């Protein structure tokens, strides 16, 4: 039986049932990607010239209106006090939204009762903005205010009785009346798990807040450049997942997230590598052509990510689950978020303080939503169970890794004679295998493809298939050819 390697799309992915509806065509979200800049506000620290440079660069590329780019005089440190956060950022930003008529509100009068006094709430009726982008120089985390006492705090679990938080997360409920929000502990994300990207908006309780940040202003500025390059050329490469081999215990949830996500990406056709050992990836592990990475659990960056060169592909999304993975962003050596960005990742997430495992992003939902066509920012907020807590989202929230129809990508890459075409063939082969095609049939199809002889990625894939079919001589020949083709 012969196999024709075509590139189908994933129309829908249901992780819970691992059911996949695969049809021909490509993601029909191109129209949604254009014009998103009009629904964004960009914030910078006008005490730092480089912060404004990042903001203007982003606004120009994403076509954000000039009157939706705003600077505030903020502390230059990554950590800000609760008082300064409210006086120098939260309140002025909310006032800006009102003055620019970006928020439309009305009032709700709650009459007094015998048990409680009356009050007036300000409710958000309509928002012109869905995305809030914080630029390099805007503080990252809010320190604990030990003088703040809230009645609702007494009913919380002891470990949640803290008002320290990520700046991003504390702005994600912008538009809600502060009288309705308890600052101590997290608040529930009403859109956790949503399958409709456009539902994620302030009217429904969630502002998509992300930041262009990292070890330097240049790195922060480059995040949108790499995102847009991936939107133009496609995001190609391998998906790497680093679990811990857990079978039971309180941390099994984290391992399950990672293993399920690896299965999801393999089903989607990405060349997927899962390390299910206790240790993180070792220094000697190759990790070539990284398109996606998710792993845990080390305090500081380690293994292959310490090399001088880490091969992150344009648009690469990398995330390491740790309680303090983003407690410092403007570093190239400590924790994970900063070092991953420093080595070339386009987007990441992390925690600024201890969140506890259940309150960290569910990466299964995150990757599933990316495959469904969500933007990076939309997927990041669909996968978080709580807000007003510890997660920071770093990267262009408008970035759509799967924005361009694959047929169009294939046509453009063919016209350019781009070596990236090999990745389209790779995913087609993997999807054929996932859908039940015989390995021998896939091998025959690849043998007829000239790229399998001229591109190291496909040549290596063919070698792997030969090896799995117990054809060691053919495998060795393919591997030797791969080395001659100057692989990375």
C-alpha cells in the first residue's frame, strides 16, 4: 500500500478524551490575526528610555495606535511595593482607559441590609482592549504588604494568605471593581479551559496581560521580531518534554501534564521527545531544532540550556515549571525564564513567587489551545486556573504560531526553495504514522522525496524508521549521509 504524504490540519483537539478530528486544509484564523494591534495597549516605564524604545518598536510592528501607547514613571527595580503599584501603575492605567474611552462602565447600587452597609460598584460594560503589553522596565512582581488586612483572608488556607503577586496577574482583572476582589490569595479564572479565544476579554473578567521582557532591552525588543518571523515562515522543529518519571504522590499532576502534552504534540505530527527520568535533560542531550520545550523541576537553568548556543527555532516557546522560574527576569543565569529568553526562546511563562503546583499553568491546555489556533496570550490565559497570583507571561501575546494556512506556507516555501519544507514533510510523515499508516509505506514515500536525500532532518528521520524496521545497514547509511549534510 502506498502513502501520499499530505499535510492535514488539526481542526480540533480534545485532550481529555485524546480524540482528534483531522481534516485536510489549514487553520482558518488568518483573518483574526490581522488588526489585533487595535485591541492592545502598550505600557512602558518612562523613567527608562530603553523601555519606551521597546514599546515603540512593538507598536510599530503590530500597528498599535499611537494613543494606545502610554508611559508611567515607575520604579526601575523588578519588585514594587503594593502602595507604589497601585499609585503609580494600577490607578493611572485604569484612569487612562477611562479617559481614552477604552472602557465603558456603569454603576450598580447595592442597598444596605441589617448585616451589611450599602455600596456602589462600578461594572465594566464594554472594553475596546483585550491585550495589555508591559515593556522591559515595568516592574515584574509586587512584594508582600504585611499591613494589609482583609476579612476574607481569614477563610483562606494558611499557605494562600499572601497578597504578593505578579504585576501581570494583578492587572489581568483590570476593569473589575477593586471592591469585588480580595488581594490576598488567588481569584478564580472564569475562563479557565475556554475553547473560544474571543471569550477572553475584560467584559468576561480577564484582560490578557503579557510582557516584552528579559535579560536586556534588546532581547525584549526581539521577541516580537521572532514571533512575526514564525508567523510568516511557520514554526518548525522538535517538541521536547522533560518529566520526572513520577507514578504516584502529590506532584504527579505536574508529570501528567507534561506526559499528556507530549502525547498531544506527537499526535499533531511534531517530532516529539519525552524524557521520563527523574533528572532533567543532561548536558550531553542534543536538543536540536527546539520549537517547543516544557519540563521540570530544577531551580536554575541546567543541562543543554547552559551551552553557549541553544538551537531555539524562530518562534520557539519554552517553559520550565518551578516555583520561582521567573522570580528574576532580567538575568541570563538565574532561574529559567530569563536564561531561556537569553538563549533565543520567543515566549515563556513563569512564577515570581511560590504558587503551589495546582495554581501553575496547565500546559496540556496551553499547547492544546495553540493547536486550536489561539494566540500565545490567549492560550496562556485559557490554561490558568487562577488570576491575581504568581504567573508572568513573557512574549508577544498577539503571536499566533499557527496563523498561516499550511497550503500557503508550503507554496511560499516551495517558491523560495526553503529548507524548511523538510519540516512539512516530517510532520506529514508523523501524522501518517499516527493515523495508522504502515511504517514501510511511509518509508517508501520518503524514499521518493528528494529532500530525504538532501536535507539532514529528513535523512535522519528515514534512518530512524529504517532502524525501527530492523534494517541496520540502511539506517547506518542514512545516518552517515545525515552527518555529511552538515546537521546542526
